[in-house]
């Protein structure tokens, strides 16, 4: 049975890693789907139950359901309907406000933000929205006065204060702005804050300080594309073309590619100054929200990340990199049509336009238009034969369409263009290995997996896939088990990888360990048919046959997608594991003859 493992997501690096305070924000800010949200309003004994009357209660419930599905515009309308007769209910005001901002209705959300501040003067996100509106409109003193008063012990408080510093730059108070940001003491944010001090110094006209701070930011995170772009631009604009070229070359040497880095690199190669990274304080504030939004939404899409992206676009409507990040988040959140609407706004002459079309093609696949998506991507590869992103996405869709050999050809083109000996190329060998394995070309798949591990020895998905495949084929069992155990150590909550470890124990006859491990995988991923099928097999081997049939029934009802898996499960339910395996062996022998 082939391992069912999702390939890793593409790297979408935007700014330095922001650890604990980001995680804390995601725990503390379940904005639209549960709880009151961002900042608890003053004590209100009425709470949810005070959404009195069937129509208001129904509107509230409908709004909450729409919020869970990230249909923010619809959710906002429901909450506004519920709010009409209860303007003093802080929970309803907050819900309506949040959904309006997440839907991009910043101007409409302003009145609700003002109402929230009346109810709770310290409401962080309401103050941030009002301050961002002031900043966008050039009311810098009003923005800084509102935002600088918030406490810097929370993520939203830090966000407010950095926005305040950008407003101070607009006021001409650059020294105060730099001191304000420099005085924020928060573990994990030092590099992020230093990057923004660099951008502020540049806008304030202190190019030496800006370049020094950018150099320090680059030395700490030399592979983050926003830092690379900003530093390379600053170097070239100051006449240091050789150093700027070295920065770009170092990024490319890792096998990393980005259209904006390519554009800056082309200008530098021609000896042309590419121009500043940002031109004004609004763009700087938008860049800050972009960085925080990307950090918040890097693993799973969060409503707060989307709110930050909407505010960033409000501050800098032409920021195509923000549009791309917002569209990507909506795409990952299942809002494919809305994502495509944003991808369509990226201008035809933008270096990000091709990436936007590729994103639209991915969404066509999700909307059930795979043939059109493949056609679109094939056209892009014809027009842009060196576009790695297009070939990789085409390979992914061909693989989903079970055109495995064609997918392998697309990945081969990626390897040819991107280079097969760079660290980032592990991913392409891994993907091609999957395509070959699914095409039953193991002699070609195995070298690709080994090459991926050569380039990235501790990559858990590759360790898992190769180890699982070896176990399934009865090859190198001890080494395979060690590989999968290493993958589990690296990803201890990944149900797929834990399933692989349990399956390895099962194939090695260590069925007590198999049951224990597979039960853990099933708890993590109870709706996966393969994991339930494997647990059924392990139960059978330890004599727990009623439980085995129960797990197989679950696996059957979940609708397994692996070729032949449903037939095998039905056969096991009919005759048991031993007889099913015997019949399969006979069928395989007859087929071989």
C-alpha cells in the first residue's frame, strides 16, 4: 500500500521567525470562531444569551457559522443585523467590527471601532484600526497619540507601538520613533524590530544607520526574501553593486527563487540602482503588518492574519506582495473564488503576475476545474519555460490527476532549471520520487528520495516516505524503522508519520507496539481511512478481531482513495485478514504468470 503523505507546502518566507508571542496571540485571539475575541469588553452580565429575540439570535448564529467558514462579508451582515436593536452589546459590536475588517471593509468598520473604544478605551485592535486609518490619511499626530499609549506586553500592543513609530516618522520625530521601537523588549522580536528600525531610518533620511541596521538584519536572517530585497536595494542605491550582487547570489545559491528578488537582481546586473524598498511611512506600516500577518498565518490561516493583511492593503493599496499574501491565505482557508478575485488584481506588467496566474490555476483545481487548471499551467510553461513555480504546480496537478510520468517530467524540468545540487532542491527530488513511486517505477523513485536526503538529511517527510516504502516492500527494515522513528521524533504530533511507525512495527511482527502506535495515530487523525485500516490489521494480529472489523468498517465508510484499498477492506471484512492476504497472493501470482 503506497504511503499517503502530503508533500510539504512551498516556502513562503517573508520576515524573521516570530516565536512565542505569535503562538500566544493565536491562542488568545480566536477572533471569529469562538469566544468574544480580541480584547474582552467591560464586564457584561448579559453575554451571548442577551442576543434576545429569535431573529437576532438566528442572525448571531448565522454570522458565527459564516465566520467559521471565513465568509466574512456575509458574517458581517448577519452580525450587523443582530446589532441593530442592541447597539450597546459589546460582543455583537466586536463581532461585526472584526468581520467587516476581515472582509476588507475598513471604512465601514471605522464606526464600530469607535464604538468599541467608547465601550473599552483599551480595546487594542479597535485602536489599531483607527490609528491605521489616521496614518493612511496623513493624520500622523493623531495616529501616534492613539497608538503609543498601548502596552507592549501583547502582540497587538507591540503592533500598535510600531505603527505609532511609523506615524512619528511622518511627523518628523524620527529619533523618538527609533527609540520607541528600540525600547520594545520582547523575546523573539529583536530581528523583526531591527528590520523596521532600518526602514524607518531610511525614510527619515539617515541612510548610513539604515544600511547598518539592514546589514545586521541580513546577517541574522540571510534567506528571508524581504530582508534580502531591502538590503540588496539599499546596497545598490548606495553604489555598492558588487556587495548587492553577492547578497542576491547567496540567496540564489540556496536554490531559493522569488520574482521580486529576480527583478532586483536583473537591475543590479545591469548596473542600475533598483530604488528604495519603501517610499513612505504608509508603505512602511503596511510592511510591518505584512510581516506579522505572514508570521501569524504561516502554519494555519488565522483570522487575525487576514485582518492584518486587509489593514496593510488599506495603507498601501498598490502593494502587490500584500495582495499575493492575502490571496494565498484565502486560498489556504478554502475561499478559492475570493482568492482568485485578488489574484486578478495583480497588474499584467507586475513581476508577480505569473505567480498570481499560477495561484488562480491552483484554485481552479480546488473548484473542480482541473483540466482548465492544467491547460493554464501548460500555457505558462510554454510562455515561460524557466518558471520553476509553474512547472512545480503543473507537476502537482498532474500527480493529482494520476498522470504520474507526466508529473515526473514536470519535476525534472524544475530540477533542470533550479539546479539539482542546491539545498532547496531536496523538495523537487522528493516530489519526483513520489511521482515515480506512484507510477510503479521504484528503481527511479528510490534514488530521488536518497538524493533528497543527501540534500536535507533530517527532512521528516522524506524520511517517512522512504522508510514507509521500504517497510511496505520488505526492504532494509531496520534502517527503515530508524528513519521513521527519526521522523516521529522531528514531528511527534504528525498522525501520518506515527501511522508509518506503527505500520513498520506491524510489518516487523511487533504487533503490540504496532497497536499502541497506531492507536495514537488514530487519535490524532480519526478520519483517515488508511490509519484506521492499518489499526484494524494490527488488532487482528493480536487477536482483537471484533475491534479489527470495527476499524475496517470505519476505514470503509471513510471512503479510501488508494487504488484497490476499498476492495481489500471489503475482502478483509468478508473473510478476515489471513484469508484476504492469501487470496491477494494468489491473484498476484496469477497476474505475474
